[in-house]
C-alpha cells in the first residue's frame, strides 16, 4: 500500500491536469484495479479545471456537483469548463467531465475575491479525542484484514482516523451512532496554492460522509450490509485552511428514504475553526452476505 508523501505526490499528479486548450483539460485515474473512478477524485479534478480558468486572487467558496455515470478508471477524463460569469467580486464556472463522449460528472463552482464582513460559526464538538489518541487505519487493518483487502491496492494519500467504528467493519460489529466523526489530513506536504488545498479537501470530503447514514442504523458497507454510490455533492469553504493539517469531519444524517440517504458534514481545525461544510446524497441498497 502506497502511503505518506509518496501517496500525496501521486494525488498531486492526478490533480495536475493536462491543458488541451483554454477551456479543456485532461485527467487520469490511478490504476488500482477499481471498477469505477472514486467520486472525490473526479470532483477534485473538476475543481482544478474550473480554478485554472479563474484569476488566482479569487478563491473558491462553494461547489455543487452531480455524479451522472460511473467513471472508467482505465480511460482518461476530459474536463470542459464553461465561463458562466466574471463579475467584480465573483466568478462562476461550470466544469463537465466526460468519457466515451458522455458526461460522467458536472459541477458548478463559485470563486470570490477575499472580503471582510460578519464572522461567526457554531462551536466544534468538545468531546472528541485528539487525532493522536484515535486508532489509525493500521489498527483497523490488523483487526479486520479481510475487510481491508479492498484497500490494499489503493494509495492512501489521506490519513483517516475514525473516532468511532468505521463503516466497513463486518456486519454486527458496529452499533448505532448518531454521528460519524473522523479526523483527516493529507498524509504529506502540499504546496501553498489555496486551490490545491481546496481540491484536496474536496477529494477527502467524499471519503466518509455517507458513513453517517449507515451509522444511524448500525449498518456497514459491503457483504451483509449496504452498497452505495454518491448521487450529488455540495461543499462550502468558509475560512482559510491547510488540507495537510488535521481537521475533524463531523457528520450526521437527517434523512434516509427511497433507497437514498442524506448526510451533512462540518469540518473543523484542531483549534475549533469551522473551515468547510458538506452535504451529500447517496444511493444505498442492501446486498447479501
């Protein structure tokens, strides 16, 4: 398993899209044997494409994306960016990802010139252990080697530490939890470019959010549990941050119905600053053991 700075460097290569023309970019996927492209990857790449058409003094503050088709990891992804508007303070872009001539994902993203204004946020949870006191992925791998097999060929660019029980343990090993809390950080150094940190956070934001839907029912991913796929994803960036420093991803699920589940997530720095918020709906279907 590739991890640490080597995995982060590999992620940076994925985010370093090839420019085809002023509004078209091309990206690749890691060759891990996966059957479809990870949603966070295509969302992060779509944001890279959009951001490269915007004045770098304007920083992304929100994005809204829809996953339309499963991506083919063996084929390049073409991203086309449409300039919706460049105003005095805001720039809006639409970034569309295509393979085999069909759209697999599209995103609207808005960028803003930094401004001063009202400032408040709800407090971070105060009953959460520090990331150093939370089990690592290696701990869970030693406990459930058969469940970790699915991750063995995937680079681990994000250090993910579950405060509770992960969603991929065997059925029956996870009790009902009202929330899913996870410490995360990119497991290596990132360049200082704010767009790269926003794209890395976008990538990470798709990694555990739907776990909150399952934790509400004590359910798990995989055999004997649930299979799922992201349907849409929205992310708001509130304050400056570094994705290679620890942040708490505090997620809950307000609703599940119609084979879909909705999850909300708030991201906080170690000192309690609310840096981003996410909302995602996913398709969730029960499968056999």
